[in-house]
């Protein structure tokens, strides 16, 4: 039985299981916290702005460092960086659970983001390097399904643990999962890396992109308490514009940039990443404020709040793997467009994630899979961080009283509806971009030839 389970042919699927364990844990932390936010706020006595930073400290650090994590994975070995990220993330989860105040929790969430940024691009680049083109769409479909499932099931897990145990256990639960992930990685993942001769980190690019995205997010969050034309907000926006402009100029001139902007000359890669950015902008912000709306306005318990996500969870389990397989056959373009159109009405996440990811990863060489993975995941994470801040700004413009006022609920609902409408508009824009930019990938023809050749016993080389 053991010999049949661990054959060379089956080993790649066990590799997928190993990376899925780590992926599930880091993606779960994107949404598991949302249901616990009211309890965290009450227990630690923190403000709404600090509460946003509990979410954004993780999402922003994750997004900013993903490119560096992808580069390190390509340079030093994808398995090694994946395991290092697991260790950092697991240790930071223990710190989160033990945090006794806003500053400690936000700092711990920042370290969690570092661990996630090391792990996440390694997962997708390991899959890309392990699976041949004819199976890569299916594997990425499962990867995207695990990712989307973790995002969807997070509120349910968060609700159960928050109401029945304590909010700190949404972090403590990561510890045994992290240990299991390290063991599985050691057993089933083979080491791969980019074998190009010249490799180095782009520290100027890392610093300028980090400063720019932090200033932009901070400025949006500060609009909760300050006018859009205030000196503080305008200064932060100015820093963001200058830093991000310098980042682009540096990346265009660097011989070995952190972000190879030439990748965006491929319309499929550019379109898939733009679509993922809009998904992040819309979904993460709505997830954050859904929890506050359901618990503070409608009076739902934490478990009831988590249960509202059950329909989406079931659809993700059923649809995401099939969407990955289907994208291999018909291409990602129309699946992405249809999925994002459905997403504007509240469904379609499972149809959207797998084809979008497959389109992006299919348009980069395997040797650059770490960077390609980092870019697509950065778009989602940075979009999510900005989404929380943007939706918060939209809600804040409608609320002029304290939460203790009887008028607070009505004002919050007005802002919440405005945020939901903006989110729907954003994913519709993403659907249009997908249809206009994403094209069938040349390598897909090679994958089809490879499958046909294998059926008659002829081996074809794996196309780059």
C-alpha cells in the first residue's frame, strides 16, 4: 500500500498536499480575524483605526514583501524559503494569541505577514516547477481552490473559536498546522531554484515600494479621523506618489529589478494581475465591514456571522477545482469575465480565482515562477489592504456620531451600502479588463501536443 501511495508519479500530488497545508493556514488568516474583530476591540479596548491596522498590518506586509519572498525562493531554493516562512508564521501566531494590547497584536500581525510573504510565492512556484503543462492548470485550480476555501471558511472558523473558546485561539490553531506543514514539506517537496548565474535582491525597489504602499494605506485609514484635504492626509498621499514613482523608475533602470516590468508587456499577465487587484480591492474591504455590519447592526453572534459565509464555502469546494480543469480546455478569458461579473452580485469567487491565477502563471517562464507568483499574490494582498482602507474611508464619510449614539447604525448602513456598491463596480471593471486583455497562451498548444505524444509513447520536452 505504501509503495502504491508514494510512487514517483504520485509524489507530485503529495507535494501539492504539502504546499496546500501551508497555503491554507496563511490564507485563512486573511479572513479568520474579521469575525473576531468586535471581540478583539472590546477585549483590548482599541479604536476602529487600530482595528483596521490589525487587518492591514498583516495584509500590507504580506503584499509588500511578496516580491522579495518570490525572489528569495527563486534564488535560495523554494522548499527552503517555504519552510522558513512556515516557522516564522507559526511563531508569530503564538505571539498574536498572547498579545495583550493593540501595539503588541499589530506588531505580531506584521511578523505574520513576513512569514506569509516567504511562504506564499514559494507554494505556487513549487507547483509550477513540479507539474508538467498538461496538469498545471488542474494543480493550480486545486491551489486556487484551497486559497479561496481558506478565505471563505475563515469567518466560520473565527466565529466558532471566538464565541465558544476565545478570539486568541484563531491564532493558536495555526501552531499544530504549522508543525504539520514543516514535516510534510521535508518529506514530499523536492528543492528547486532559478539556476540563472546572476542573482541579487533589489533593496532600493523593496524600500521605495514598501514606503509608497504604507503611506498610501496609512493616508486612506487616516481619513477616518481627518479630512481628505488635511495636511496629514495630503502629506501621506504625496509621499506615496513620490515613492511609487521612484519605485517604477528604479525598476525600469535596474539591471536585475525586483519586479521585472517587462512581464507586463504580455497583455495576459497584465490583465490577470489587474483583475486580481480589483478582486482584492472589492472583497477584503467588504469582508472587514461585513463582520461589523452583521454583529453591530443586525445583532448576529460570531457563529451566526460566520455561518452567513457557508453558501460561498460550499460553492468554492464544488466549483474551484473544476474551474481550474475547465480553464485548461477553454482558456481563462471568458471564465474570468463571467466569474467577476457574477462576483459583482455576491457569487463567482471560485470561478474567478483559478482561471485568473492560471492565466498569470501560464504567461511567465518556469524559471521566473517565484516572481510571477509573487506578483499575482501581491496584487491580491495589496488590493485587499487598500480595499479595507478605501471601504473604511467610504464608511467614515457617512458616520458623524460615536458608536454609542442611536444614530450610528443608520449612518453606518448608508456608508456600508456605498462601499458595497463601489466594490461591485470594481469587480465589473475587472471583468471588462479580463475580456479585453487575456488571450490563449501559446504554451497551451505545447501542452496539448505533449499529452498527445505521451499517448503514443513519444516524450516531448516540457516547454518553458
